[in-house]
């Protein structure tokens, strides 16, 4: 994505988001945690996770909120690896 | 795809969790424990304290810039899990950190990354027009200051060592660390 | 000894793989200067596909804005695995 144009201003919140909460909703925190614990358990590695995010349909990648991309990637990996 | 995408993300998340828990791959306790550790350990003050110590201790500064992991270990952060590279701002050079490919970030030392760091706008524009991006953060650098952008594409994670502000000679370690903002450690603020 | 010592010039291979890779598009085909060798790590292209990964040296390589974008006075340093690089 480096150098691509057309994305507009950086969405900086008040005070540069110094005091913003890290997760906008509980489910986002749990998605983040799920990715970490599954990685730790060896269900997948970081590169597989990034790859799964990149393999999301372009319309999802470009429009879904950040942690929804992680969620989609986790669903993809769990299905592909048949672990649950 | 599995057809779950119509559900709100919260419902999809809970459904995924339940499947994983049923398969014995995690537990509510494990997820809760991970988040508790994240919320109680990963803060920008971690990186700020290291920067502040580098301002007052030349040997620590040298270590921080040559071997970030060893410097982090001295500060109590063993086993970072990534190669820590610290890049020093000077009066001639200003450093800015980005991850254009995803949003890699030294969470253990800076806390969870802010939304703007993960945004397409930051990821795409910082490598191309850093001065304009910094202006959106209210940072205007003198024309003769060169900007050095670091794109975190590997196992390395980057942190900026800001320039110590003038007029801070009398401050103790805690006060100095309080001057170092999270954005200062990413390069989107001057401290 | 590293294949590409600090200070040497390297060219990023102009690749467009159909698999995961960690070569940003904006540096492909461009030439930069090696800042440092960072370490030997598994190649993400292999790890992402579940292949036993080649372990390679990863280098921090610096590019000028003038070269990348045709304007600007900043530099961009990118970490690149050895098989992403060639001699110019």
C-alpha cells in the first residue's frame, strides 16, 4: 500500500489519539487476543495470518474495519486448517 | 467463505471463540488472561522510560541505539519477540515509523497501536509525503531537517528516540519520561 | 560475512508473486543502499504457504524519495530479505 494515492487525510483524533482506547469494542480486543493465543499455540504463524488478511476479497479488505479483517482472516485460517 | 459475514462482527467473534473453545484450542480464561496482561503491561511509558534514560545516561543511549533488545532487557523487558531497532532524532534528522504492508508495531513498548497508524492513509502516504503527513499531526519541521522514514517490513520493530527538549536539565527520570509521548516514539510528534 | 555489506548498493527484484511476500510494491525494481544486516530469519514467502522456510539474512535498505517518487528530500528504509535483492 506504500505510495498509493487517494486515501485522504490521516484520521488523527484529538490530541493525536494519545489517550484513545486501544479497542473500539470488546469483540475487537477478543479478535486481537484470539490471533495471539492461536499463534502462540502454533495453529498458524504470523505470515499465514498476514497472508489470510491479504487474501480477503478486495472489497472486504478495503471497506471492512481493521479488526474485521483480522476476524475474516481467523475464520479463513480456522476453516482451511480444519481445526475447529 | 463460510457465510457468516452477514452477522455483526461481535456475533461472528463469539461464534468463532465457541468453536475454538469446543475444539480445545483456547478458553475464555486464556483470552481474558491475555487481555489482562496486555492492558496491565503494554504502555507507551515503557518506551518513554527507555528514551528518558537515554537522555541522561550516555552509555544507555549507546546501548539503546546499538542493541535495542539488550537495552529493553535492562529496562525489564526480556523476550520482546522482535528485533528492537531504535533510531535517534537529531537536529538534522527526524525519523518516522510506518508499516505499509500491514501495521507492525512494538506493542509491548508502546501499547496497542493507535487507529491512525493502522489506517490506509498513514500506511500509504507516510513513505511518499511524510512532511504533509506530519503537518496533519501539527508537526512542521524546518526545511533543513531531513526526514528518514522506516517501513517495518520484517521481524524488526522500530522506535524513535526523540531529541531531549531544551530546558529540561533539572527534571528527574519520571518527569523526563512524562515528556515522551507515544506519538513522539513513532515520530508523529516532537516532544 | 554478509552477501551485501553495509554501504553496498542493491537492486530490488522486480517481482510480482502470486503468493505472500514482504517486498513492498513501491521499491520493486529500485536500487538502494544497505544500511545494516539485521538478522537471519525465515522467509515469509515460505512460512505463509506452510513450506519449510528458507532462512535468509534480512537487510535494512535505504532508498531516496527522489528515486522512488521523483520528488521529495526524505529517505525510506525498508527491511528486505536477501532473495528479494540483486546486485545492481
